[in-house]
């Protein structure tokens, strides 16, 4: 997708989020209205997530991996072994 059309679609999505959430809040089911209300509470973060190039996806992936290892080892091994598994595994 060309750079300009990608930026345009992100801008449209961000604008729809800010203007359309009021309409969703009034017309949609309760769950949709709650979701729209939640988005409006942190609209700056939602807009930044749609418009900025970088994300915290890699960090979230590592956190998910650590939590998975920790859950699998719960009650079975010491902290030392847990630390070794987390640091040596790619």
C-alpha cells in the first residue's frame, strides 16, 4: 500500500473513532456503547496507536513468553531455574 493511502486510511480510522463513538454510544447495544465509552476515555492513546509507526508488540511478546514459562513451572521449580530458562531461551 502506498505511503499516502496508508496514512489516509489511518486518518480516516482515527476520525471515525472520535466522531463515530458518540453515535455508537447512542444507537448500539449496551456492549458496543461501553466499548465506545472506553475508547473515548483514552482517545489520545487510541489515536497514537493508529497513527504512529512504532508499537510495543515485541515487548508484549516477551512478557507473554515469560508468563507462559512461569505458569508452566508454577510450584515445580526454584526461582533460579526459572531465571535460567527465561534468560537462555530465545
